[in-house]
């Protein structure tokens, strides 16, 4: 039962990654077909991210009422319908319309599924599962590249991924009875969760925000997801405009960033339990900083930039899983769904603001500012995560713990 559900969740993470890089990979051609400026890609991602923010903030109530299995199945079904809608859209405004249900579905499943994994599985599985997300996100640029080079058009790429999501929805519906039969992992247990409510009482968002350290991790998560989404969306355009790579080749090469994330998370899974979340986050941001230097090198060949994209992916690899996996231990399993919901909202706020901000900035000064933009986000993420580490050290917590049980309980009781 445990193994069967885990296998289904692994497949779910592959499918969830499939749509995430389609817009960035296909936009150099899509914007021409739709007759809109290249900077309009940020509008699409802004609408998608806006939907995820709304559904992420509501995830704590919805998931506790219906369960993670039901929420995951319904959300993936909603995403599948939106992707099929993308495939039949002949105008930019229809894409904007379908972007909203796609965002609502993506946010709900992100919060519910990540919290379920954080509570029920070890750190190695969190890394390997997100590696499978990277596998899906790495495959989709090749799907788009195939659709463009074979003459099928960008719409067929969305149709293929939409059908895959629909098949997954059927599998998830069949698996719903399994979700309540897997026991939480021992490391997710928290003293403040042993209350009469059994850990099922509602935790208001305002209460979750007052838990010590939450605001710092939200800022770090904001920076990381802003960095990741900007790289996914604009790497292809940067390669075309500043490195002289043709559109189809750039769509394929942009997947190197996601391939780096995929490989990095797979490797991180072997030592995540020993190294710990704090060191994974710190090391990840440091490696991304090195990668930005490679991307920015002013040479006459795109090779260093391509290598830099892979290195950036390797650095990004452990950051997201480590932040998510540490949430129940840091802030309590009873509060984890609320905190992860806010984390998803912060993440997609970064995804909402950063790509269109870069689009506006690149319209003024050119896409060559891409490496500098990434460098600022790396600095913000590293600064906020290190401030959280110092806060934890002042509390006298363990090297990889966040808020102490007493601090979490006090914050919840004040709420």
C-alpha cells in the first residue's frame, strides 16, 4: 500500500512538471503567431501564478476538509482541462482565460501534495519526487521543440501534455482510498501536535504568519521561485537574442536548466538525510551564484552560458525540497499545511512578479540583463535563509530545526 501510493505520487510529480516550461520554450514562436510583443509572456505567467496564490492560501481549509487525495485528483483534472483549452486557443486573450483555471489547479495540488509528502515521507523521497517533477519539466521543452520542427505547431504540444494530465487524473481518482492509510513519518512528529484536536483544527493564516521564522522562509522561498520561474521563462529568449541561437535549438537548450534540477535532486536524495535541509539550502544558493557568473561571461560562444544553465539547475535542485521538507519539523505538523500554503503563495508571488518585471526591464535595456537579474535573486534568497539560521541558533535549536516546539505552540495559542 505504501509503495503503491508512493509510485503513484512519483508519476504525479512527473506529470505536474510537464506544463511548467511549455510557455517559455514555445514563446519565441507563440508570440509571433498570436501577434503580441515578446514581453507579453509575463502576463500569461502572472495570471497562472495569481490563480496559484488564491488556491494556495485556501489549501489549508480545503485539504483538511476533503483530504489530500481528493484535492490532488480534482486539481490535476482542472489543470488538464486548462491545457486542452490552451491547445485550441487562437488568440492571446483566450490563453489568458485558460491560464486562470490552470493556476487554480496548480496551486491547490502544490500545497496539498507537498505537505502530504513532507508529513509522510523522508527527505530523500522529497528530493527524488521533485527530481521527477524536473524530469517532466525537462521533457516538455523537447515536446515543444518536436511540435515546432515537425510542423504540428505549438498548440499540439499543449494537447499532448493535456491528455497526459487527463490520464493521471483517472489514476489519482482510483488511488483516493490509499491516501488515508499511510502513517506520518517519525521526523514529522512535533510535540505541539499532541492536542485534543488530533492536529486537525484549522490554523488561521494570521496565526501561521506569527510563528517565529515564517516571514524569513517566505522571503527566501519568494526569491528562489522568482529565480527559477525567470530562468524557465526567459532563458530561451536570452539565448536567441543575446547568444545567436535559433528558436528551435534554444527551446531544446533551455531544458538544460531543468535537466540540471532533475539530476541535482536525484543526487541530493542520496545524502539529504545526512546533510540536512539548512546546508542544502545554503549550498544550493552558493552554486547558483557561481552559475550566474558562467552565464554572464562575455565570450563569443554560447557554450559557457549553456554550462551555466546546467550548473544553475544543479544549485537550484535541493532548495525547494529542503524548504518544504523542513516545514513540519520547524513549525509543527498541525501548522504545516497552513505554512506550506503560505509558502506556495509566496513562491507564486515571486513567479507572478519576477517574469513580467524582467520582461519590462529587458524591453528597456535588453535581455542581456538576464544574469544580473538572477544574481539579485540569489543574494536575496541566501540573505534571508541565513538570517533564519541565525534566528534558529539564538533559540538554541538543533542545527537543522526551525522554530522550537514551544515557539510554535505559543504563536498558535496567541492566534
